[in-house]
């Protein structure tokens, strides 16, 4: 009837499980990680977990195992701020202890059920019991839910994420500068290292940009001399392990884009989608498949439109296509295309108008 994927601690592993189910069928997926002290043992935050699991295709997300119900309410509240799906909570009946060589869970049915008060206030939709919770615990919990009004599902905000950090994207937020130095154009050392399958230069550039305050890192591995899909996937894996910053995956090769998105443990920016029909359709489908946020570049073949009205017309077509794939306006970012003002002073005001 459905799949329940639970007690995961590593975001890449639960994404692999979700993608495996989605590759085989459209049955509902409940995806759940286990948290101690506000993070999983691999450092994943509740917000990052919720975003990555829904991006990969989970229909319900949440937490299970961990400790008792009182400790889980903060996890559910954090997930509710970003998830955009129903939420699931299935805690243990307290922290286990050894008594006479046997594992004992300290919470009886009444204490277990009453401990759900904070989880209910946080806005949960599905509850249950994990380790130490028997039939009496579940029966008592069910009785405690009489009169509980299941909340509506909150809307997912515009955001991108890594496995450890979420960056909100909103017109009311401050400027978000994207670090774009991981690009082999004009960087012989980076080009050489990528050709040799060495990502140390890219990692150094990532550290420098993080220290300089970049909240998102763009990753481009298009040297024209290597297998771009392999190079980009390797860079994404290495950077995801090294830095908490979300990534913008930058390639014009749809196959390389898919390979990188499949291995990225978060909700990535896709840089970028143009209005060329064939590539636009394929890339928008990848956005839905892997939960990426596309940067829409309102231009087709040839030179970009010079007038704001012309760009708007192209953008409307692109937004219509995005809508057909189920992407809402909060799921996309638009590039207003600020061209070289030094060669044509009129392009800057047109970008502002657009």
C-alpha cells in the first residue's frame, strides 16, 4: 500500500531509498530520520532533512526513534517551517536503560501519550510509537487524540538547502551573493585538477568563498576536456561533504545536471533553464524529479531580448511551462539578465524595468 522509510541518519542514504521507490512506482512514501540533540548523527538538521526528503519525492516526512515524545516536538516544529507536506512523529517510549541485563524503556502508556502535547502543538499529522511502545501505548495515544484538529499542510517557502543548512529565497530577504569562483574558465589550476580527477582546488575555492561570506556556491566543471557528468558529480559529492553551504549546479548539459542532482543531498539551485523548448522541458522535468529550484533565463536561441516587455513575454511562456510541471512561483528564480552596461548603457535600466 505504501512505503515507510525510517530510522535513517544519513541524508544521502534516505534520498537513495526514496529515489529507488520513485524509480519503481508512485506509491506513497513516508520518510523519517532519527535525531539526537536537534541533529542526526551525521549532522543533518530537521529543516534540511524535510526539504531534501520532499525534494526527492517523499509524500510525508518526519522523525522516529530518537528519545521520548517531549524531545521530538522541536524537530517537528522545525520541519513544519519548510516541509510543505504532512508531518510524521513516532518517538520511543523514553530513553532505554539496562536493568538486570535487559533493555527497558521507562515510559508507560499514560506518560507516553501525555508527552505528545508539544508534538501536537507543533502541527503534526501522523503519530505513532517506536522502540518500547506496545499496543497499550498506541491505544492510550489514540484516545488522547480525540478532539485534536489535524492542521492544514503548510506551504513550502522558497528556499535551497544542503544537508546542514537552509537558505531562504524571498523578495524581503537581504541580497544573497552566490560564490561563482568554482568555474574552470580562466583558471588553469582548476581546469588541470578537474582533468586529473582531483577536487582539491575546488575545495580550496569553496573554503575561501565561505570565509568571505558566500551563502551559496555555484559549481561548474565544464572544461570541454573531461566527462562533465563524472566531474560534476564528483565535485558535488566532495563539496557536499566539506561545506554546509547549498550548491547551485551550473551546466548546460542535461545529462550532467541529472547525474549531479541525483547525488546532491539537498535542494539545489539549477543554473540555468533557457526558453529553448526541448532543453527547457527536460530540465523542468529534472527539477520536479529531484526537487531543484530552477533559475529561469528568459531567452531562447540567439541574443537575449533587449526590451523588458520582450523578456516578460518569454518569461510568461516559461512560467506556463513550469506550472504544467507543478512548479509554483515560489519554486523558481528569475534571472533578469543584466548585460554589459559598459558597451550599452541602456541595458541596465531595462533590467531594472524587467
